[in-house]
C-alpha cells in the first residue's frame, strides 16, 4: 500500500474514533477492503451481542472483502471494546486504536494508544471524551491478532463461491440486511 493511502486511512480511522468518543461511544470495528490500490469502501460490524455473536459478527466483515476480490484489507478496532464484546482478555495497550494492514501474504499490526480526556458527563453517567493520542509503537509485522480479527483477515482472501450474477452486489445487500453499515466508494457502488 502506498504511504499516502495508508496515511489517509489512518486519518479517517482516527477522525471516526475521535467523533465517536466525543458522542460517548466507541465506533464499531470496521474493514476497509482494497482492490489494486483502490478503496472499496468502509464496512462497520452489525450490532452484536456479547460472546459468540460478537466473534461471528466481526469475522463476517471478511465477506465483503472476499466478494470484492480484495488484495489488501485494513481492519480497525479498539482493544478494550473488542475484548469485552468477545469475552477475551485484553491484549496490548488499552485504550488503543488498532489497525492491521493485511494481504494474502501476511499482515502488519499498527497500534495507536491514547488516553481519554473527559469532555463532559451526561446525567446518566455517559462520558464524552476526546482521545489524547500517545506515541505509536513500531508497526509489528505478523503481530498477534485477537481471534475475530485474525479470522476476518484469513477469510478476506478466500473467494466467495456464490451462484449469482453479481456476487459482490448480493453480498452487499445481504450484509446490509444483517445490519452491517456499508459505505462503498463511487467506483464500487455501481
């Protein structure tokens, strides 16, 4: 991936997390598949329940990448949020925005730790926070991924075998019907 594209995707992810935290919520995990260097779009996980449903919902992000024939994917998640949703131990810094850049040949894990600066609290106790981004550790080629993210990486590059004239189109429709939020770029929205 070109450095300019990577920097743009990191900027988008950090902006989305800053906006979400400012509204009192951590944005859901998302996948950004790319085909020959062109961004397919951004797909956020559907509403998930704690436990097996969360593991499955996150892994299913791969469906759109596989249907598009992605040759690169970027997955984005927050350490504590995914650990809690999937009932897994917290691995790595928390709070932390994680991004993995993966190809069929391997992956590189990037971590962007932050501290939370409380902006306000609602009467119900919800906090609106702003991330104070700390120094990012060096990228980790082959870094350990939590199971649902590893599954999404693995399945992203296994072609979907659908007996349909438009496997990508039908995958998008089915994922949207399941509650995934799908935002395609113009080139792939046709």
